[in-house]
């Protein structure tokens, strides 16, 4: 799940300067769970914008705002969306990008949120970062705890010299990631895994932007045939 936080309303109003009409998108997936882009937040944003003289001509809360086909459907079925002077998206950056690609190039699509990290969900409203999407997973050797993400120094062969009574010297309220890795591997009888020096990460696998194309579209096939 992608964690988002609300942008300062002053910044949102500044980005909408000069606009008289706006259409809002929320997201019924991650942003709804983060309480940043569900029905309540769309209502709150509508009230604030209208108080500031910006008419909200409509809104949608797609199941997933990063799913292009759902957004294109709204653009097909809702003339008020096409006609709005701007679109404000209460979803993560992938949602903003998806709406921006579906909109006419002339229609500004603006973010209402900042996207923070990919989270594991402990329970409703409790999220923690356990993976940085590096493209080269090492969790097999670290008991499912990611040192690249959970050690603030990203040490792949920890711990560092700063660990004090099991606690991290940087995030002083957290147990050192490498202490947790050690304890878990010990319970699994797999301490031998720590004898192996982990190689530096191959950052070339994380060169952005990354793409996965599992299915060929008719347009892809057409392009291939032309080559
Ligand atoms: S090594 Fe860490 S950051 Fe990389 S994919 Fe695995 S969990 Fe994610
Ligand atoms: S104390 Fe542990 S988690 Fe903290 S920076 Fe050092 S190795 Fe990383």
C-alpha cells in the first residue's frame, strides 16, 4: 500500500490560482485507508475549495486511481470532468500521473497529497515501511527484514558500531534492524546466512522509470509487425 499525506491547503490553493472550476479524484484503495483521499476527505476538500471561491463541478473515487481504464471511463462518461479548468487528485503520485495521462494535455492535473512510501499494514491506520522496491531482494538471507530499508544507513553487512544495547543509534526508539535479523535467523537455526558477505547492490536494476509489460496490446503487436 502507498502511504500519502495531505499537502498544506495553502499550497493546494496556490496551485489552483486563477481557476474557477475543479473536478476532484479520490482513491478508494490506499488513499482511503490513509484517510487522505476517501469520501470524507473529498467532502472536506469540496467545502474548503468552495469557501475559497472555486466551484467543485464533480468528483469520483475510483476503486484504484492508478488504473487508467477506470479513469478513461470517467472521462468518457462525465462531461463536467472534461470541462473543469483543473483536476485535483487526492491519491498517490501514480494516481496523479494516470489522471494526467487520461486528461487532455491542456487540462492541469494537480496533486493534493504527497506520496511517502510503500507500506506493510499492521492493522487499520498502522503502517510501516518494510521495502524500498530496490529491484534486487535480499530478504532470503535476512529473515524477511530488509536492511536496505530498515537500517537508516542501509547497511547490507551490519550492524554498525553505533548499536547500543540492541537499539539503533540513528532511530533511537527502534531496535537495530541487524539485531532483529540476528534474533530471527537464530530462531530459524540459520545464523550461517550471516557468514556470507552480501555484495553491494546492483543499482542498475533500479534505474527509473521501470516498466513491466506482462501482456501485449494490439498496438504493441502492430508496432512489432512494422519493425
Ligand atoms: S531488498 Fe529490501 S528494498 Fe529490496 S526488494 Fe527486498 S525488501 Fe525491498
Ligand atoms: S544501529 Fe543498526 S539499524 Fe541503526 S544504523 Fe547501525 S546497523 Fe543500522
